[in-house]
C-alpha cells in the first residue's frame, strides 16, 4: 500500500488568510496537543507519523508549495509536482506514472489518495487498511470511505449503497449524488447514503490502464511533457461517476471538512491575533494577522479575518460562497512562506513613467539562507532591523548585524545567511519588478561559500 496526499487549492475559500501562494493547508491556525500553532498539513503529517503511515506517503502538489512542505513537514518528504494545476484527476494520474516508472511499483499495489487537509481522528486511518484489504480480495475496483451524515448538508457529495450492499464488510455503492438540496439530501440519507470523504483507493494498474486506454503514456517523464493534454477535471467526475464495482468502508468517527470559514471556526479560539469582542458579540470569530486591533460591538454570527491581503467580514452561513466573489481577483500575494522563513509586502508604488518601488519585510530563520543570486532589472537596498548573519556580495562574505544598510545594484551577485533569527526591510526599485527577474547561482550556503572562494581566486 502507498499513500498519496493531494495538496492543491487556490486559496479562495479561506481568503484573505489563504492565497495563491499560501494555500489553506499551510496556514498555522490550528493548535497541536502542546498548544502550539500548526497547519492542517502538519496535523495530518503528525497523525501519519503516529500511525506509521508517513513512510508510505508522498505528496502531489504544485511547484510553489514545495517550500511550504519542506519547511513545515520535512525536507525529506517525497513530492511529485505538477507542471501546472489541472484539478485532482491529472495530479493523481501523474503521481501514478511516477510510482510506476520511478519507484517500479507492481500493478497490484494499492494506492490510497487522500486530501492533505483532512480533519479526522487517528482511527480514521484504520480505514486505509480496510480499503487495501477490499481491493486485494477483489471486492471492487475503486474503494472509498463514507462518512455518516450529521446534517442534511448541501456542501458534500453523497454515495448511495445498494439495498443489499454489504459484502464481506464492504459496502457496494450504487450511485453518487453531488451536493443535493437539503430536502433531497434528507431523502437519500434515509436510503443509507454517506458523505464522500474525498479518499480514493485503487490498484496502480487501474490508473495505468486508464492512461493506456486513452492514448496517454505511462512513463512519468513522457506524461509530464503531455500533462496539459490530460482532462482538466476531478477524479470524482472522470472516474467515480463512470466506474463500476465501487466499494466503501463506513467511518463512524469524527470527520470535518475545514474548507470554509464556518466549519474552520468550530476548531478555533474566538480571537486569534489582536482583537476584542463585546459580551453581546455571540458566535463570532476574529482571525487577525495584522498589527492593528479589531473590535466588535454587538456583532454576532460573523467571521472577521484580516491579513496583508485583505479584510473579510462575513456571516458564517454565507461564508461558503466566498469563492464566488474572489474568483476574478488577480492580486499579488502580500505574504508568502518560504523554506528560509517568510516575507510580507509592506508597500508598492508605481510612478507615471512606470518606475516601481516594492517594499518587503523578510524574516530568515536561524541557519537558513537566501540563494546566491543576481537581478537584471532592479536595484535593492537591504536594511537589517534585527539579528545577525553573513552577507555574500560579488565574491566577498562578511558579517552583518542590526542597523547595517546594504546596497545591491542591478547585476550584483548577492546572498544572505541568518546566524540568528534575522529580519530586514528590502526596498526594490526598477522598471519591471517581477519574481522572474532572478538568476540563482547557488542554492545552499555551502555552494555559495565555495563559489565566493572561487570568485576571489579569479
């Protein structure tokens, strides 16, 4: 058995805390058993380690998330990155091609695919073994985990078992109903319908046969090159709605989809960050990442979320519709987490003649480093505001500390390593300030040191 965790998402349903660069699964908004902040991804990975499944797991993600995965989980976590985001079905197909051609797995190997942001008890993972057993005994071609509904929710897909459905502990699934109206949901729940948990299981050969049958290569590199030809659709639509012989295991324990503010709020403290609520502000949550306070007076049933990307004030029941209002926004993310720490955009200005100035605050973690790099179209000025580190500039490495101001003209080779926690203000100026204006010469500090020694020798 192998486990594939899907890490997708465009950050729309939990705006403004999440964004394109910081998907919801990497927001450190939950609390671990020690009371420390942790993200949804960290919570799932902690549970997988506790149940012995982490060593069987790999993550399917977009390239932009690899820094988050490395810094929050482990640099050793295996990832398969998509060339572009194309929904769950292409991501699963590409990962299966990787497992086939790179890891040489047998066609009979059971693959469990699960969201990286599930909110479940550890007992949930026992169902993975049940699914593997069902498929190994050929009770079905696709396995699912069904959740006992707690309400007539229209937010989930439902699976409806056959009337005589139990075969050696496996429920045979007759049909699916995607997000029905409450009245319809109540009717199918009476027929024994279960919520679809978003976990899929199948043998590796099942997906490889799909690829062969639709004229796609099963070798990883070849499929990656033709990735944009795969159907841009979900696994549910491309496989589940067309598959025969689907079985499921019923899970009776705790399960939550934390994909919207109204559900996520049930697992949060009333106030996160700077905030104050009057006693008559009932069932309201404040999530504040800004350095200014939020005050509510007589405001009930609300979620108020503030970040460098924006401010949301929403009725909790209306919050699932948030994505409808943020779809057309193309705003530069104001906060990003990287493997070396994080940065926060403080200000951006553009003059009439196109000259731009972008101001960022950067925080480097101890012993982490920025790459040794150069820019063609911009000049940078770094002001070290706290901590100390090592600055590499055109072949010379020297110590820097709080109060130092570093001028970096265009074309200058430069890099930085934090000795302690290090913060700086970076002011970029130029005609075209884009992330693509970067030539990375060395990634690690060891490579940078060697490069600088070589430059000095020249």
